[in-house]
C-alpha cells in the first residue's frame, strides 16, 4: 500500500542518490541517481514501477540544479507517491562532536552540521544544500526532516582508537580525533551479517569493508564499533577513488616547502587527484581497472596497492577481537562486485585463517550476497549495502 513513505536523500560531493520507500515493508517505489555533477555531462537515472529512465541534464551541473530537476521533473510527476511521503531522511556525513544519533532537523541542528564542515569539507556542504532545498520545496514537511549521521556509529570507539598521538590539547581544545565515516553502511551490513551468521548482534565480532569511491574498514567487537580507518576527515585510511588515504604527514610539508605547492593545491591533490586515479594516471573507476588488470601495468599496480592496504587493515583489526572473528564482510560498489579485489585481499590473509572459494567468489556480484570462503576458513561474506533503508528506518522511528 502506498502509505507511510519516506523520501531519502543522499547528497554526496559529486553525486546525489534519492529514493522513496516504505521502511516497514522495505518496498522501494522510486529510486535514482545523479552522476557526474560538475563534469561535462551530468545524467539523472531513475527507476519507477520497474521502468528505467535516463536523462542528460546539462554540463557542469551543480547540486541545486540537479535537485531542481529531481523535484520538478521526477517527484512532482508522481503525485500518488509524492502525496504519501511522511518524512524525509538525509544522510549527513559528519555530526561533529555534539551529535551522536539521528535527529529531527531544526535551526540548531543545521548550525551543528555547518560547524562540522571542517571535518567533512567535501560532504557536509552538499548535505546542507539538500536539507535546505528540501525544506523549501516541501514546506508541509519542513518539520519532518531527519538527519542520519555517518559518525553516529563510531560514538563508542575507545580513546585508544580515536585519539591521535599528538599533544592532548588538540583533542581537548580543538576536537581533533578520529570520527570515522560510512557509519550508516557499516551499521547496515553488520545487522545483515548478524542475521546471515545467526548470531546475536551484541555478540558479533566482525570486520566490515565498505569499498566504493570512498572506502573504509571498521572493526566491530560485541556489536560495537571499536576502530575504523577513516579519521578526522574521510581522507585517512584505505586507497580510494581519488583520495590518498594514509600518507606520511611529512609529504605535505615536503610538497609545500620543497616543491612550492600551496596548502590548497596539496589539499586538491590529496582529495581529488590521488588514490586509484593518481596511481593509475587514467581512472578512478574500478570497472576500468579490473578490465585492464592483466594488460595495463598501471591498472595492476593501483589494484595491488589497494588490496595491499586493505589486507593490512583487516589483519590489524583481527588483533582487536576478544576471542574470535565471526566474519569479514565486503560491501560497496567494489566490495560487492569486484571478485578480483576480494581474491587478492583474502589470499594475503591466508595465514590469518582465510581460504577463498574461487568459484563462489566469482559468482557473487550485482546485488547478490553470500559466503565466498570454504568451510574450514574464517567466513568472508559479501553483503550489498542499503544505506537508504537504514536512513528510512531511522527517519520513521523519529517522525512515525
Ligand atoms: P560511492 O562511494 O560513490 O557510493 P559506490 O559504492 O557506488 O561508490 O562504488 C563505486 C565504485 O565501485 C567505482 O569504483 C565503480 O567503478 C565500482 N563498481 C561499481 N559497480 C561495479 C561493477 N559492476 N564492477 C566493477 N566495479 C564496480
């Protein structure tokens, strides 16, 4: 039945994901994606009643123009769905130090999200554009907007994980610490893993790997996240599409003092020109790298470095488990689809007890979930993420 629908909006730095779903029945009525914001060709793709649509909406399109298209050309034409929306859930990457759970959005919350921009400079501004435009476009529902934060999942991390070894004052006075990101996805796949492994969530010991354009690993011990690879901002940790992940901080001083680059130039290099794009010199898109793995030296090297770093993180998080490790979980566009990454990474972890099932691994992609290891191995699972569903559930709890 078309009632109690939640509109979920995920305004990313260069993409926008949107969907309308009923969190109770889990039925999705409409879903879509804006790709390539600020690039030569911006497309909106959406799916409604089983029919797929794709429209080119112009060049160098910004968030506002793309959102206007979604509101005016997609949503307003579906009156039956549109009129049954009871709440709007926004993915917000960083809640700063004050917010640790999903909240109804008001002026104070908007201020908190604004104040947290330095911690997620690429993401929070985009999240705010979405929030403000939705409040303007849906005045009737302006008091039914909920922010669901990626950082909430990391609130119970111990100081041993979230503090950097810099003078304590910088944490006390300036709140410099590890905050984590992708919490919504790690949270969702953890709850799915608890169902697949038939183990109480509060007893669950797993390592979740969200591998997409942005990538991160989280260690979950007894149902609580105890460490994660993303830090003060989503720049730390794994090799990502265009972000460097971990580097020696001295590289920044070297680039500044020896090469003469400005702080802004270095920031752009580390966030937009590094990672898989910087290493391969060609693309941040894993589809390309996977296809050219055996023929292009650069593609091979970037994928190998990506897996090398990932396996090191997984191995180090095994030390954080109390008694046993129940599973490693792969999710995100790469984790769900690229068997090559799962195979290379798990092979490096053979000594830790992982033995991949090559055939099963090859078969799991395109939204399938399942086990990719043999019986005598510590299980490795592929679980497609569903951030929209978790956001819709959280939103319904608050507005419902
Ligand atoms: P985001 O962090 O933007 O949500 P996604 O989780 O959608 O990212 O993942 C994007 C990455 O996943 C890209 O590198 C893309 O190439 C890769 N990817 C998505 N689908 C596939 C696929 N079928 N095969 C290989 N790589 C894929």
